C-alpha cells in the first residue's frame, strides 16, 4: 500500500472516531442522560458535528482521493481498496457540498428537536414540537438546495438512506403493494377474526427483559460486543464493529411491544456485528443502506420471530415465565394471536399485512412537506385523515398519531420508505436462504440459528458498505428489489391463518 493511501486511511479513521463519539453522545442522550442536560448536549453534538465535517471535507483528503484513484487505476474494481475509494469519494463529494455551518446548526437543532419531540409525545401535544419540526423541514429543503437538481427534490433525501433509489421508483413499488395489500386486507376483514386478548394482560417487565435477552442470545447477538438498554423509541447504534448497542421499550399491558422490538433491533445489531473486521474505521463499515438494514431486522422479527417453527421451540419457555397469562393458551392460538391482522394506530406494533400502509402514509406526508404543499402545523389533522383513509382508524391523540415516531426529530426525512423496502428485501433473501438450507424450519424448531446467521454473514453482513443496495440484493438473490416475493409470502401466510 502506498504512503498516500496509508495517510488517507489514517485521516479517514480519525473522522470515523469523531463520528463514533458523536453517536455515543446521542446514544447517551436517549438512554442515560438526565433531561436537564439537553441544552448542553445540543452544543456538544453541534461542536462534534462541525469538527468532524471540517476534518472530513479538508482539501487534503480530496487531493489524496484523486492521487490514490490514479494509483488504483488498474486494480480490480471490486477489490476492497477500489471500493474503499469509490465509497469514500461519493461520501466526500456529498459532504463538500454541505457547508460546515449548516452541519453545526442542524446538529444542534435536531439535538433540541429530540427533546422537544420526547416532551411533546409524553404530553401528547404536537404544538410543543411544531416549531422545531418546522425548522427541521426547512433545513432539509436547504440541504436539497446544495445538490444539483434531480427528478424530484425528495430524491436527494432518499439517496442519503437508500443510495441509488429514486422517488418515482419507490412510488411505483408502493403502488403495486397498495393494490395487492388492500385486496388481502379486504379478504381478511371478511374472515373469522383472531383472538389476541391474552397479549393484553399484565406481563411484568423484568420477565419480558429476560425472555428478550434469551432470544437475542440464541440468535447470535454477542453480549461481549453489545448491550441492551431502554429508550422511548427502540433503536440500534454502532460505534465500532465491536461495539453495537440495541435498545427496546416495554409495555406491561402489551407483551408484543418489547418482544418483537428486541428481535427487530437484534437483527440490526447482528448485521453491524457481522461486517468484515478489516472495515473498522473505514468508509466500508456499516450497512449497505437502511433498506438492507431493515431487511435484517424485519427478517429476524417477522420471518423468524412470527413463524410457527420459532414458537414451537420458544413457546414453552414463554409459558414458563408467564403461566397465569399463557398457561391455558395453546400454541396454535398464540401463533394466530401474534399474527392477528387488525388496522392499528402504532407503526412499530403493526402486523405484517398492514405495516406498509403506515409507511406509505408517512412517505406521502414527507414528499408533500418537501414540495411545500403541506405545512407542518397541519400535520396532526392530515395524519389523522390519512390514517382513517388507509387503515380505517383515527388516532385519539397526538402521541398515538403524528408524534409516535422519532425520525422527524433527528431530521430523518427520506428514511421511512426504507422500512417497506426492507420488508421486500427480507423475503427475497428468505427464498434464497430456504433454497440453500432446505431444513431451515427444522433448525429453527430446534432453536438453532447458526446456519441462518452464517448465510447472512457470508452473503450480506460481511460486505458492509462495499456494494450499493441494488448491487448487493442482485448478488444475493439474482434480482433487484421487487415486491413480488413479499406479496406471495403475505398471501400464503395469511391465507393459512385466516382460511382464505
């Protein structure tokens, strides 16, 4: 390796360290920090963001990228070194278009925005968050203005989370999903309904915690390189290939919340823990995209965690922990209960058949805010009307409506569609996994996940950010992102559960 490449790796590693420290400050804010520290933390995060941005956008890094590109002109374009430079150059070109002052202002605004969102959610009062959110939306529009015009202004935001994906592509995929999922929901609505009343009894938090830890451990989550904490909204964060943390939240009167949140976040954690160790402190560390990331979390939460083979292994243990609540509930009744299809208010607790409708609602509102056709002050009413239109339910308050998600508080406009894309990718991967591991269900029934995790490590995790999402999905499944496997999965599963 040349002296210039070595120097570039040192500088980029220092930027990675600063990013990790900022992530650590943000993790602490959501898990450990006392509320009184919010203002100071806003300044701290802003300072870190500004310093990181200045260091990363320094002309020296740009010059080194150009020099190393020339050195690697004849290298295999898919080698780690060539991909290192390709990913770094894209990150650098994007970063240099954004002024350092903007980065600092946005970091401070979103640090404060998280606190105002948390307060607003607790009080169920959107007005507490409205001013910060309006400023966040304006700053995202400002962000878009730093880049060359695209087919749609939302494309620039979407590309931050799902590289290469266009707004029109997502809208086309969602139109196909909406058509088929509405048909399925109508058929289910006419069928005999499933009883899930046993899920809404009192389940002590400590035992929920213990069960979640047991499941994550079985999945392969490495507690020597990770930990779990409580937060208002479950999330996963990574400071290193060897330090990946998850959070969950508990509802004592609804056991599904922590149960599936823990599985979901463990899926994210397993992805980050499986990245090639050689990518530590480089641009190749992390996930290919949030859509690919969501494919991992949704796979472990739904394709594994809501499957019958999974509960054939784990249900006796859950009954042992909660004999009063579940002692008289059969495995069959429990399986149907956790897969009950019912339009609901909360996205993270939505069943698989209605989940994507929540995402479509959010995508439409985000696009409208960026276009300027929707004002932030009108969001609560618009949210409620769209919930009624899409799902036939109306939130009784802001906490269960427009304030339920954390994403807008950290400026994550462009993020939500990746959840639905993750659903699609998860089933595309799942079909290939079942071809490669014909006895997968039997392994899951025995509580063994080594082969499944091994396949994911070999075909997805190890590559980190080396490939763009569509490249990675094509490599792993033979096709780019498509809704057809997911639609087949939904129809097969729920036709069986509801006798359609």
